[in-house]
């Protein structure tokens, strides 16, 4: 068992037309992952190394040479983060919590810390902010997110500027879209939307002791995180595509104007944009210097419905079959690994292997047991495993201490998760 090597494999790439077992023979693909983990007790989380490498390459190709800042919430495993950052074209982390960012930035005898960690969300965790400010190495490596002068006050309340080094801050600019008829599209993040609002806050930051404005971030959630290809609802998909096109044009124009103003106010080191679903678009905008992405590595089900790319379904979790309540129904132990976000059928795990099994509408994926129905269930003995895919990328890692990286029916490596390292940030 060795270190995790995510170097892209050109022969698996789409351009090279290499073999993609997850598409050509999904039954065999999942059976091989199952075989790799035979000796391990369920629930077991696993990722296929070839699929991870395929996804590593796909993200790079879609970023068109612009550095990818790795969204840690979508990986939640430090060795996997390190493995991705070791690949040319990946640089820096987009973290989700100040304590997490601090932990990732610190160097230890075992591993060098990450020199560039951007916290994507503002924080009111005064303890974590104080700890960061008390650690000069980490404070120089971590950038905090700001979209309101009141957040500067919170930081000052944690440690006054006289007792800390200057802290690096980034301005979050609202990238949502007000669509005709559809209304608000995107996520409720920053109140800073206009040129005037951005300039006022940048000037405020510049005038405050103890802060340096070093970057700008825009997250186009309504593009990056919304699939534009629904096989079941082609009409809705066409509306999504039209909305995304209009939203992108609006964002590029507004972001460009805001940046022209901000560059007169501060020396910006970076402009971060996008996510897994909007790499190409952000790659094409010269204003963006690095693009965030993470979900595209594990390839969860929420990323199955995009017209311009299809990640390999690299990660799955296996549950043990423990009961047979009816001849065509089996029950697995555990399974309620429900994804965050608006509750609905798209957020539950999808049984993928053996094929032909379905969740029951009235029970879904349960806290401690998950019944599955289908003719195939008749031939699955108790003790066997059923494999599921999660709807989101990082969240399965909150359920296990480590996961298996499988290759050709064997275990290539084991990746400890944040949880496995005793880290539960949110
Ligand atoms: C600020 C920000 N950038 C980028 C992303 C996209 O991350 P991913 O590509 O892992 O879906 C997210 C996800 O929520 C985000 O909050």
C-alpha cells in the first residue's frame, strides 16, 4: 500500500478516447471496487484510482491552464488534498472554516503546510481567529473572507490590530443573478454587488489598521452548481441553459467593472471564481486568476447532469445486506447519508451496484437501515454488499475515518478523512 498518486493518466482522458470502465461496463467497474474491499467491514467508502486520475485530468483540461484552487469541503481528506496539490496545475486551497484553514496551513515535521489557503466564508469563530492571529506563519498563509465591515469588527474583537500581524482579507462579491421571470438565482452570500458597494468596502478595509486586501472572490453557484442537462425534463434544462448564459454575461461585465475600480484601491494578488461546473467559463475570463473546484474529483451524482462534462463516478460506499423482509426486498445496514441543500429526491444516495435495486419511496435511505427493492434483490445473499453513490462530494467523508483507494481489484492506498483525524469543523 502506498502514497496516493493522482497524476493524470492521459490514456484515460476523453481526448485520448481511453477506456472508461465506469461507462463501458459499470457492473464490472463497481464489482471490482467491491472485490478490492472484500476483507473490510461495511460501511466502507472507496474511490477508484483510475477514475480519480481521470477526473484530475478532466478538471485540468477544463481549466485551460489556469490554476485550480482545491475546494477542501468537497474532498475532506488531507492526504487527498496533498495528492491533488502535488499535481501541476493545482495550487492553493479554498477552505470552509478558519480553524480548518489554520490546520491546513501549519507545517509539522510530518508535512509542510499549504502556503495559500483562502477561507471561502466569513467567520464569527473568535477563538479560531485569535489562534490564527497568534501564529505568524499561518496568518501569512491564510486569507479571510469579508463582505461586511462588521466582520472586520469581529476580527478586531478576537484580537485587536495592535496585538496581531496584518491579516490578509479577500472581498466576496455577489455573483447571483436576478433573472427575468425566474427571480433570484444563485446563493445568498455577499451583500456586495455593485461597483460602488465594492469600492466603499475596499476603501474601508484599506483604512483599517491590521488588514490587507489581497483578493476578490465570486462564486457563480447558479452556473457552477446547477446541471444544465436533464434527460427527464429537457424543457427545464433549456431554461437553465438560457439563464446561465445570461447570468454569465452579466457577471463578466459587472466583475470586470468592479475589478477595474478595486485595482486602483488595492494590489490584488488573485481573483478567484467558479466551481466544478463553471471551469471553462472562468478559464475564458482574463480577469479570473484561479478557479475553485473540488466536487469534480469524486464525481457525486449532483454532477451527472451537465452538458459540457461528465466526471467519472469515482467514489461510492458499500453497505452490508443484513435482512430480507420480502423475497424481492433486501435491507442494508445504515445508508442515510443524505446530502445537504434543499431536501428532495436528488439529495439521497443512489444504489448503483448490483444494478436494478431501488430505494422505497416511503422509507428512503434510513439512519440505521435502508431497504432496497427489485427483482435483483432475490439473488443477493445476506452478508453481500450494495454500493451507493452520494449526491455530494465531501460529505461521505464525515461518516468514516478513512476510505480505500482501489485499483484493479486491490487496495492501492488508504486515505484518512478529516473525521478520521478527529477534525469536525462544521
Ligand atoms: C465559494 C465557493 N467556490 C467554489 C465552490 C465549488 O466547489 P466544488 O467545485 O467543489 O463544487 C463552492 C461550493 O459550494 C463555493 O462555496
